[in-house]
């Protein structure tokens, strides 16, 4: 068995080279560390300077709830308690926080800002997550705003998306948290936010969609309203019921996840159809002349600006049911007079333009479709506009359509 040869020992030059390499690597690490530290300090200073610069532009405009004077609806009531008219610049009815149902508060917090009662106005992890999502998609896809930040954007800032506006949003959010309680912030949010169809605040939204006050909302109704502010028009249950249902389902899931609902209950409610009202005011508009007079009196007493914020309730001596009967009697009388006056010519003509017969057919189809919407269920004794489709002079007969009904009319010879 042969003897192994010992490994050759390093030369003096090789032995000296290793410490030099370790020294260079160590110096490089130290320089990189120092460079990173300097850049970090410079970045922090720049961000701090940026916030100081943008935060110098005055104090918080709204320091307490006494400064909150939103535009509200003034309602005009009949003597028997029915709403017969509304006077408004914005449809809003302010509701104190104590009258907001707990189920609505839970739904809103679950949908918009699960840690609302824990953070100090800013959700740093949420902001970072949104930044990464937007960075990945190369554009604005997701917001990281808390309810406090949304209040700031609604009350104090323009909708533009700039570095300055975002910095001011962060600064003002902290100031709001220092000036107002969590309940006061929610009060502002729920009374100010837009819910679609010209309705502002949860009270008007509840009246419009469900025909009831906010204090009467059920769990699925509260979940629907809680989901609307994300995109009121796109999620409207009247315009886009499928999108509204999907958003409501998400809110119910979040409520279960946060412990506000049992999972089985959330799943059961998510399967129920959305039920909205189509006419929340059966006597609204029965006495427009009287409502106009009420408005003139109020403007003379309070002025336009103050009336827009007053949110008054005005009771008149009008009996709503008698007013309806009176207007129907007047309408019947006018129809009778109109019949005695005879035919006075057409109210308009269907015009197909210069495109010839195909264009005329399309114009007629469009006109008929319009009548179908207007005259969905014609009633006897009422006056409706129709389109004459054909005439027979010898038989003194007209072929016409009301859109939803088509037939013949015999003319007096």
C-alpha cells in the first residue's frame, strides 16, 4: 500500500493574499452599509421635509361637530302626516350617531376598515399592500384608505391623485383622529357620503332603496348600504342588481369573518334576493303649487343659503287623499273640455331623417319603444300619447299604437 503524499503548503504570497481579500470584502460591506444608512437617513429626511412642507398649509378646517353644517332636505307634510314635497339642494337628512343602528356600523366597519377602532387614522400595512398592488398592475387599482382618510378626502381635499394630496391626506387623517372621537368620525362619514341616485347619507339611502328610516334596517339591507360607497352607480341595486348582490355577499362574508355574524347566518342571508322599493313616496308631488308657496315663505324668512342647510319639517293644512281626488277631478274635467274642442293637430311627427325607408323604420321602432316605457299599463279614462300607424279615409278609421297597446279608432263621420 503506497504512502500518500502530503498536500503542498501554500507559498508565502498565497498566504498573504487571503487576509487582503477578506479585508477588501469587509471594507466593501462597511461602505455599502454606510451608503445604505446615509440614503435611508436622507430618504427619511426628505419624507419628513415633504410632510412638513405640505402640512404647513393651515389647521384642520373641521375641529368639532359644531362646525358641520351640511345641506339637508326640508320636507313638506300634509295635515295627515304624508310627505307631499321636498325642498333641497342635496338630498341628505343628518342622523345623530346614537340613532345609527349597530348592525349598520358593524357592516360599514367590516366592509371599509376592519381595524377602524384600533388604528390612529392610518393603516400602514394596507397602504403598503395597495402600493404593491398598484405597482404590479402599473396603475391605480386599489386604495388603502381608512374611514378616517375617506372623511378627509370627502371634506377637505380635491379628488386629484397627486403626491401632495396623498401627503396632506395622511397629515389631516392624524389631525382628525386627534380632534374627533371614532364615533364622531363615523357620524361624519355616514351622513356625508354619496349613495347614488342623488342621495347623500345613510338616512336618505335607506328611505330611497328600502322605504324606511335608517333605524329600521335589517342585516342584509345594512350590508347592501355598507357596500355602495365603493362605487354607488356601478353597484346600484336598481341599475346593476347582480353587481349589487355580489358586493352585498362580500360585506356579509366580512361581517362573519370579523365576528359580527355567524357564518351560517351570513350564508343564509347571502342567498336571499335583494328587495328594494320602487316608490318610497306615494303622495310626493300631489300639491306642487303648495310646496312652491312653502318654499317662497321659507326663503323670505331664512334666505336661500340657510334654508339649504336647515333640514326643516313643515306641516301644511292639505289633506293628501283629498288632494289626489281633487287633481283627478280636474284632470277628468280637462279631458272633457279637450274632447269638446275637437282635434287640433298632431303633437309631433316621427322623423327618420334623410336615410329613406330603413331609417324611418328604425325611428318608428325607437318611438314605439319610448311609448312602451311611458305607457306600460294604460288605464281607462286617462290621456296617453300614441302614434298613428295607418289611416283609412273611406272607413274613417285610424290604426294606432300606445307602445304597449295597438288597435283601431273609429272616427266620427
